[in-house]
C-alpha cells in the first residue's frame, strides 16, 4: 500500500518518507493511516522479505524505517543488518512490549505501540526520553477507548474508521482458530506470538478489551493448563466474546 498526505493538520509538509514493516495487518494499517494523516508519505511491507524487495526496486528511498521488533521469518537484528546494507534510512524498532536487548541496540531508536506521533518526532529530533510503558489494562477495560475512537474519527471518514474496526473483528475471529490449534499442539512460542499480535494491533486502534486478552496470552504458560483443562476453553471463549463485543460496538457507533 502506498499512501500520501490527505489532510493539512498544521504539520510540516517536508516530512520524512517512511517504510513501515509490520506483519500484523491491523497494526500496519492503523499506523500507516495515522502517519499519513499527520503529513508523512508511507509505504508498507508485511514482512522483512517484502521490505527488502521494496528497497531493491529503487523506486522508493525512505528516510525512515519503522519495523516491528518481533515478526516471523526475517526479523530482529538479521533484518536490521539487511536493511542497513540496502538503505541509509534511520531504523526505529516498534513493539507492543520491550524488544530483545540486541534489537534495541542494533536499531537507531525504539517506540512502544500504540505509536505516538509526537513521541516519534521527539525521537527524530534527538530527544532521548524513555518510552512510556502502555497503561495497565485491568479486567474492567472498556471494549474501545472513546478517546482513541474520537481521534480516529477526527483523522478519517467514518467509513474508514469502520473498516479498521471491522478488520480487527475479522482478525480476532481468525486468530481464535490459530490460537486453539497452537494450544492443542502445545506450541507456547506460537501462542505468545499470537498474543503479542493481538495486543499490538488492538491497542493501536484502542480496542482495549481485546488488547488486554492479547497481553495475557502473550505471557501465559501452557503448563497452567495441565491440571485445569477448562482454562484454555475459557480463554478462547473470552477472545470470542471480545470480538463479539467489538462488533456490537461497531454496529451501534458506526453502522454500515
């Protein structure tokens, strides 16, 4: 996807050209939209290999590369090394949780999801303020952050906002099946990867209830399921319920 500035929000129009690399569809689209609406020109890639292909084409020469710190396939320090061999762009690692130490050291900076454009500007301006950890999502977390929903409505048409949340609902429903399969084969690494993706993507759009579940899944131990076989069933049920609650919010707030 290639996007260009659509609105004049009072920011400089000599903004950097950005390559955004993220395997999670929701995180990628929401981040690209927010950056675009703030005056940046953005090109996206859904994994490390796709990013290298874009750079090899020579048609897009970014000033800045934002890359998810944890992706399947080519990722982490290996991806950073490949990117540096093909581009002089600054590389910023982005993640829903603190990245591995070697990734943070190899990159030119680090930002936590959900991406804060002002935090990005401070980082590019050379201010080294430590990223603030995401707010703790308690059991009473709302389905959607009204503040983030209002911000999205300011940045884009209602139809576009609905498309973002509809994509989240579809993504959650798909991940329920993937999570169930990973739990069934006792693949804890994949369970954690799915949780990380849910947390990051949902937090970007303010889907706090689902983001909270993603955070729990990201850190869960499958050993806890050994003596309590119902735990995995309850977890999957909660995730389905979060998707249903988000759909209900969508139908009420942003009807098709």
